């Protein structure tokens, strides 16, 4: 039985340390708006070293969404 909800991994990291990122946009259909606001829809994800790298990748792959400033960037630390 585990002592905590976190798993301990022993090993060697080869390459850069990255973090999981997700890219979300507003759901375009307004009929789904709730009291908590407009729902979001995940459009992509990936692992990046930092916010700047994630933004640059998104700008390259989703230029229209980036221009509209409608994205939400979520990063999950692995502490």
C-alpha cells in the first residue's frame, strides 16, 4: 500500500526537463454558456520546458487562435 498519492520514480532523466501543457479555447456555441461562464474545449497538448516555448509552439501551429487571444494555457507541475 502506498503512503501517499504520489509515485516515486527512480532513474536518470535524459534530455530537457519538460512539463505537460494544455491549450484550451472557448466553446464557440453560446447555448452552452453556464453561470460559471463559457465552457472551454481542449484543442491540443504537449510537453515544453517553459511558458515561452509553449507559446511559441502554439503560435506556430495555431496562428489564427493566437491572433485572437482566445487561448487558455494550462501547465501542470510535476512536483
